[in-house]
C-alpha cells in the first residue's frame, strides 16, 4: 500500500525538514506483520514528493492477533497488504510522529504555516456512499477527486471494486494534514484490524482537536472509528457530546449531515452563485459551500456574535488561502429587522432557524427574507413534530431543543409554506429529509421556494 505527499511550497525540499526524513536517504522500519519505507521519488526546489510504502506479509499476519478467529483462508486472501487501511495509518504515525505532533527543530515557522499539499492514495477502500470521501475531506477544505477502481479491466461488466483512486489537494498545516489522514482513512475503510478500547477516544480527541467536534460527519467518524461498539460510543459522548438519535446504521450519515447535504444539493440545482446562510450558527453549511467553487460569494449571518466567532474558528479562516477567505463574509444581524445587506442574492438557506422565533413574530422574518431581500431561491428546513414520537428521550409534546419556540407537523408546515409563497410571489415544493416513517413522515421537512414574480 502506498501514499504520497507532495508540496509545491518553495523551496519544496523543506518537506524533508518537516517530515524529519532527508530526501537523499531511504528509511526502512519494521511494523507488526511487515515493514515500511519512506523515500522521495521527486525532489526539486519547485516540487517535492515523499512516499510511504507499506509491505505486509499475510502469512505473518495470520500468525498474529489479526489472524485469530477468521475464516480458514481469510488471513492469506485479503486486501490488507495492498489497500490503504488502518495498517497504513499506523505506519503514518510511526514514520511521521514528530511531524504529527507539530514540532520541527529546523523549520518550526513552516510547521506552523499552512502549505500547499497534494495527497495521492492509489488504492483506498471506501465502503458506503460513493460520495463519502468528499463528505469527509471536503468540509476540511480539501479539493477531492475520487475515481472508482474497476474490478477487472478485462471484464468491465463486473463493475467497480470497493476501492478508490483518491487525490486530495489543499492548503493546510502538515500536522493537521497528517491528523486528518490518520483519523479518516480507517473511517472510509470501516474495517479496522486493530483492537480498539477507550484509549481510542483520547486519541480521537487529540487528533481531532479543532475540527472533529464540529465536523458534519462527526457521528459517522466516531461510530466507524470505534468499530460501532455501543459502550465506547456512550463513553465518547462524554467527550464529543451526544450522538444523533436514532442511531444510524454503519453507512448512514447523521441526520444533520443529510439535512445539510439536501440543502446544498438544492442550492447547486438552483444554479446560485451568491448565497446567504441566514442563522448560520457554527458554520457547518458554510463549510460545505466553501468546498464548492460554484458558490462565488457566500454570506453567513447570525444574530449572535459568539456564534460568528465560533464559525470563524470552525472554518479555520485564518488558515484558508486568501482566495477562499475572500468568498466568505460573516455578518451579525437579525432576521426580524429590514436589512439592505441581504438584497441582491441568488439564494438563501434557513436551516433549522424558523422554530427559534416566537410563532406570532414569524411574519417579521417572512417580510425581511421574502418581501425585502427576495432571493431567487429560499430553502427552509424545520423539524417534523410528528416524528418526535420516534425519539425515546422525548416525552409526549416535548420539543427537540429547549430553545425551540414551536415545532410543526407536516400539515401545518405545508400550510405555512403555501401561504408565504402566495403572499410574496413564489412557488414552493415541500420535500422530506432523512429516513421516513410510513406513518410519521421524515424527521426533517424542507420547503424550496422559487421566486415567480419580480
């Protein structure tokens, strides 16, 4: 299995200082069941590539802990020697442990600086939704190119294998890059071959500091990293906060992730380039939008200055390239007062926002968004109160959040959406988000308004 890390920072040969591996030397070190080598196939002032090659012996693996309890031939016929999985991340920690800690004896200033990197994993297991690599790496600021590997080129009718040829590029601190790879590669595989205990929670907290708690796929990452063990997930909730209910299957993204993905898909389909995220909170939707170059101008607005500060930290704006930072503006403002700054945009999203206003005051938001700002597309999501019966932690009539002033059933939401569209010259379509119950509907309901009058 192989991974390459390339930088075009000049002089690119500084990569050797950062990785603590001289570009002119070959480094070989043992691993359980095999060995790994670090070498530089490409070295110049303009471009430098470090490669980590891991070679595992399936026979040696079969004699170790990993071989116990498996099918008779499984220890000898498996993808572990070839596909980038948990063994590769163990080799990453062993080879680049000092760089992973953020220390550099000769180039500490560079270690603290976001640099341009390209990462290539030619054979990476990815189980679950085909868009999973983008959902994991996109919110962290990477451009993601994932190409499925054909099962056998001689027999194209067999289709694709569960492996990807994955290329990432982004401007990031080397320490953060190695932490992202170490945590997320086993998540894609979802088939860890190492023992996991509560120490793994501490490791996730350390490597995920600053990004994992706010990642839109946090729950999926924790579940797969902890091998879906309920006792460990309960313990992890003490560190990372409660996981979404109901518990999702191994390959099912969290409800929040599904909600954000649904909103982003509607924004993409609308063709919008200038977008408002009204009530942006910590900036989870903003993170998705920044990863998509279609959205040239993005405004996140929230009534809370504290939430905007948290969004700036979550989005790591101080580490982003100037071209990315220039696309985003954070504004403090209220949706109950007219605001000329909101005029002239193509689309606006209000994700789980309206239920935080007193229902008798909702008309002020309608006036500001639909009557004054008047974007071409408006997307509104809100909880479906009927679905609350599926949550064991909620009693009859209880709401999902203490700050929710109301939660509507499907009929009430449809009536509200129809009245708003008629009043302000829009057409509207209401769609479900999340896994639907035959009787109770979906956990989230979404209205997509399209302006039909000037």
